[in-house]
C-alpha cells in the first residue's frame, strides 16, 4: 500500500512538471478566489455593522427625542419663553428628530417612522410658537399618513393615525386664526372617527376609537361655541358627554376616561354660562366635583389637575349660598394650593393659586356683607401675590391679578363704611393706572379695571371720569371693531361726565352688539340705558 501511495504522488508530481503553466494558473486562481472571498466577507461584515450602527442610531435618535419631548413637559404649549430648561430640552429634541428625519428620508419603507418624526417635529415647533414650521412638519406627516392609509384602507390603526394627523394640522390653522380651514380638517377627522365607531360599536372592545370620537365632539363643540353657534355647540357637547359617560362606566379605573368625563361636564357648564342658565351650570359643576377629587387623589403630583381642582373648588365656593358649603370648598381649594407649593416650591402658579383662594373667599364674604372678614382675606391675597408681582411687574396677567385684589379690597372697605378707602390702596391703584394707561399690551380686562377704578365716586383719590373716558376711547380706536363691553365702558364714563345723550347712544350700540358672552350684562346695561334717558330728559 505504501508503494502504491508513493506511486500516486509520483504520478501527481510528474503531471505537475509536465503542466507547470496550468498548475500555476490554478494556484493563482484559488489564491485570487480566496482573497476575493475574504474581501467580500469583510465588506459584508462592515455593511452589517454599519447597518446595525445606523439602526441603533435611528432607535437612539427616536428614543432620545421622545424622552426629551416627554421631559420638556407634557404640555409643549408652555415651552416658548416660559422655562429655560424646557426650551433647552425642546432644542435637543428638535436636533435629534432632524437627524432621524435626514437619515430616513430616502427610505420609502420607513414612511411610518418618517410620519412619526415629522409629527414630533411639528409638536416641538408648535409648542415653541413657530407655527409656520409646525404647519410644514404636520402637513408632511399628514402626507405620509395619507399614503399609509391608502395602502391599507381597511386598517383601523392607519385610519386612526390619519385622523390624528388631520386634527394636528387643524390645530395650527386654529392658531393662525383661520377658523374655516380648522373646521375643514376637524370635520375630515370627525368623519374618520365616526366611521370607525360605526365599524366597531362595542365600547369595551374598541375603547380608543370611541375616545377619539369623543374628542372630535369636543373640538367641533368648542368651535361652535367660539362662533356663537350655541345650539350646534350644545348638540355636539351633549353627544360628547353621553359617550364620555359610556366610556367612564365601561372603564371605571381608567383615569383618562374619568378626565374625559370631567372635561365634558365642564364644557357643558361653560355652555350654560354662555346661555345664562345658572341652574344648569351649578348642577354640572356639582356633578364634576367628585370626578376632579378622584383624579387629584389618583395623581397627586399632576399639577395641571391640581390647578383645575383649585379653580373648580373656588368656582363652587363663590356660588355657594351657605357659608358652611362655601367654607368646605375653600378649605379643599386651599389644601390643594398648599400642596402645589409643597410639590413645586418655586412655581409662580402655586403662589398665584394661594392668592386666588384668599381673594375668592374675600369676594364671597364681601358679597354676603361680611366686609371686615373680607378685607382680612384680601390683605392675605395681596401679601401672598406681592413677591410674584414684584418679580416681574410688566406681565399683564400679574398686573390684572393685583388690580382685581385691590378692587375687591377697596369695595370691602367702602362697604364697611370706610369712605375714601385706604391711602396705600389708592396709591397702588394709581401706580397701576399710570403704568398701563397707554400700554398697548393692556388687555380688555385690564382697561376695564382701570376704568372701574377711575369712575368710582366713593373713592375721591381715584375718581377721574375724563381720564377714564380717554382710556375707553383709546381702546375703541385701537380695536378693529368695537365690542359691546367697550361701548358700555364709554357709556359709563359719559354718564359720570353728565353727557347723558351720548351715554344713551353708546349704551344702545352696546346692547345692539351684545352676544351670548354678554348675556349676564344685558339686564344691567338695559337698566343703565333707561337711567341715561331719564337723566337726559331731565328726570
């Protein structure tokens, strides 16, 4: 066998000597093939690694951006100019999302991710008040979602995403004040939500579709309210309440559904205010009270609902007929306000709400003839708010709060028989009149408070109806069109100056312009008009 093996090797060597060129070529070919194979493997390995790295970067960009957006406050509307930390987080989120959008823009298979990236970019831009950029990103997101929905028209998730995208574009048009385009997008979303609920009528099994339809009712009802179409608003808001009650009944432990029902009741209460139905408002607010208490108890650190709970409690307390009921609501509201200070000690809103509870209680006591006790509460309200006001006295909302507190304190002292009020109250009010008299940033409410202070005959240190008329006339000149409240203020000033015929003309114009928002003022304005006419006739 060994001889046979040697003979074999001898035959191979003999063949190789005779065919050296073929052998050399074969060896070279195998070497090149091996080298090329190794090269291909290396290239494949690098490609796989690069793809894995890109995938990790994509996931990291998306996750980081989502985290930053979540951290920059669940309410991105508060980003712009309010909190430097939130603004910084929004900037970082914006950069991460732009990186992701650039990385995926050429990949047609990533349309869902592109849509989400544009969606989040639009949220950040909208929160920062950059409406042009928000509209651009949200329209791009809408186009992606439309393409995805067209591929699978029977897929409810893609239809839901399309509905949300339509709403977001409508929100930007609403921010621009384009109510017609806003309604167009809201109606398109409403039709999709309605079709989904018709396809999936079971509330327990398809909660998300019913919840979205509930929010569509809210949006359309809110638009109708803003357009003074109160009958249409009532229809949508009633449908929303009925659906919200079904959701809350089907999911009693779901906080989102409890919140939804709370807001449904509050929207109907606002409608009741607009139509002047005080009984309906009280009934709806009373029904909403245990809901907001349950929400706050479940989420004690949720500042948004703490704020709502305080406002709700103060509203119920202010309308309470008995001191026992009012005190119960005030105690609960003050407890929530002090909890706010504990949760967020540096929060300006927390100080503001502590002051608001004191001032609301002071107003209630004043309305019920308890002037001395009311004055004590108002002094506490002013003391609680003073550090916040002094920190930034040029903010209109803070000036308005101080004006309101000073006005209630002035009336309580006058009601107690201290005519002329106190010197420091007059001085503080006069300072605010000087500061905001000619400021174009002064809101309609601020100018109304200034005019009220200058037309108070019981306070000689402030009484100056000619100056009040100049302020009212400036507001009229500055406005695109006069409002009923502006004209009523002019009439009040003219009455103080003895110009009763002109006051009657202004009052008639105010009544002619009065809409649902002024329903609570119409009776008083009508009585004032009759008095102006009697005075003009010498009666």
